[in-house]
C-alpha cells in the first residue's frame, strides 16, 4: 500500500501532467483558430516553440536512456570479467 506521502506526490504529478497537457493542447490545437489580436495569445509562447520544446525534451530523454543502457552494459561486462 502507498503511504500518504506517496499518494500526495502521485496526485501532484498527475495534476502537473494534466495542466501541461491542457496547456499544450490549447496552444497547438485551439490557438490557431483564435484571432491573432485576441488577448489570449499573450499567455502562450510563439508557435515555433510548440515543435522545438517537445523535440528537445525527446532528444534529452533519448540521451539519458542511451547513457543508462550503456552504463548497465559496461557494468555487466566488468562483472563478467572479474568472475
């Protein structure tokens, strides 16, 4: 069973994920249909960042996954050599 602290952290992560998803969805799907002079546009970054931010985040994620896999493979090779 999860403790109270785990549940609060989990709820916080779900809430942050929901807010980011809602913001990104409104930014990418709804904003192009709203007049560019509307006041709501000041709450969003320029559209180019809608592509750049996920691209950079994905590349960083792939980098860390690759580094982790490389670390584990090298560590397993070292333990096999010492046996």
